[in-house]
C-alpha cells in the first residue's frame, strides 16, 4: 500500500513542477515583451518626449521620436487645429518660413513688440525646411487678413515638396494617421504630465494656437557659432527670384508691406538671399549680430534668438507700424457713413 501510494504521488508532483515551470517561462516571456514594448514606446514614439508643457493654448507640433515626428503639417493642412487656423487668419502680421523662423521669433521680444501695439501676429513657419509650395496651399485655405507678411528667405522660394507636405496635401490616408497622432497627444499628456519620469527627453516643439510660437522641450544643447556663406550662385538666385515673383503676386498687400528676412544659422545663405532681394527690388532686413549661437547647429539658442529678434524689430518696426496704420486708416474710412465721408453733418 505504501509503495502504491508513493507511485501515485510522484507523477502528480512531477506534473505540478512542469506546470509551474511552464507558467514561470510564459510569465518571463510576457514580462520581456512588455519591457520591450515600453522601451520602444519611450524611445521611438511620442513618449520619447516630455509631456509637461501642454496647456489650453499649446500642443505638440513635432516630437523627435521616429514613430511620431511631425504633427503640425496635418494640424494646418487637414484642419485638425481649427483655433490655430483662425488665429492665423486674423493675424495683423503673418510670418512665413521654416523652423529657423519659428525659433528665431518665438521670443519675449516678439511678444512684447506686438503687445505694446495691441496688434496680433502669427508665426506660420514649419519644420522640414518648409517652403512656398506648402505655404501657398495654406494661404489659399486660410485666406488671411494680414496687413504685413514677413518671409524668411531661407530656401523659401524653392519648388519642392517636403515629405509631410506631400503626405498632407495628396495622401487620402493622411487624415486618419494625423487624427491618431492627435489622440496620442491626449494620452501623452495624461501619462507624461503627472509622471514625467515615464517619458524620454527627445526634442519636442510645442506650438501656441494663438501665436504659432514654439516652446522647446528636450533635445540637449550643442552650442555652435552662427556663420555666413558669402558665395553667390547666380542660377539659384535667378530661380528663386522667378519663383518669388509668382508667390508675391498672390499676396493681397502692397510690396512695401512684404518684409524679407534671413534668420541666421550655421552657414547662413546670406549672399544668395541678398542677391535675390536685390533682384526683386526689395530690402532685406536681416541683422548680422556678433556672438550668435545655435543650440543644435541649426536653430538659434534662446539668448541669441532674443537678441536677434529684438534687433529685427528695431529695424523693421517702423515699416510694420506704417503698414498697420495704413490698414487701420482704410478700415476706419470704410466704416464711415456716406454722409460722413462727404463731410456732411447730421
């Protein structure tokens, strides 16, 4: 009896041990899979960026996680941020260009200059070295009422489509992908806002719906001095000038109220831009200050952006103010009754 009982118990114990081993093995696989998923999320998706700068006014325009990247192109081209489009439409001064422009003018100096004059501005530049092709499509969509346009002539008058421009302007499936990116921002804010340690520190640009201004998060600091390229490519100047004439003819303001600039960077293409402005018969307002630095070899660091934008408004301010005043005068005249315009009194 003792022998029989022992033989019955041992198989059950053996089966139990095998079941436990299998359960442990499966658990280890699940833990490893979960760990890999979390690692991928923290290094490649929107969770690779911090989520502590969201406000009712700010959303993420760009996160440098390879699985997220650009959102701002879809936000504008697909109308996913209607408040931003409306603020751009109503702006008194509209800035056009790339991310160099965005960073250079996303400063207290810019905000203070317009606040002191009770005027509205909007920075409508974009990442991916955006140019007139995408901006032209947006202008047709938004139909802005600006009295002044400031254009950063930094590859702006070039006829090529950036990848996100092509996607948002021509791909029927773009809307669903960008709506998904918008949903992930809500989840990102819910998780990374209260628990920043769960998320990475990749470069992210948050964007204001009201002004378009960037607020930078993450990305580190690699200070590099601004420099200038003094060589002129006549063929490029001729091409840019021809494209500029076509683009400028679409703007509903006088040429005097279009201001050309060139935000400084490493290897600033200043000679070609000056030659292009001269070919167009337009002034170039692009202060060349000493000691400017970029934080990444491309975009101005905060202190340099503040100094440069302040110098820009010192130089361009009188013309901007003149155009704003002229528009205000026309608006006032148009609102007068016919009898008042004729000088009659009631």
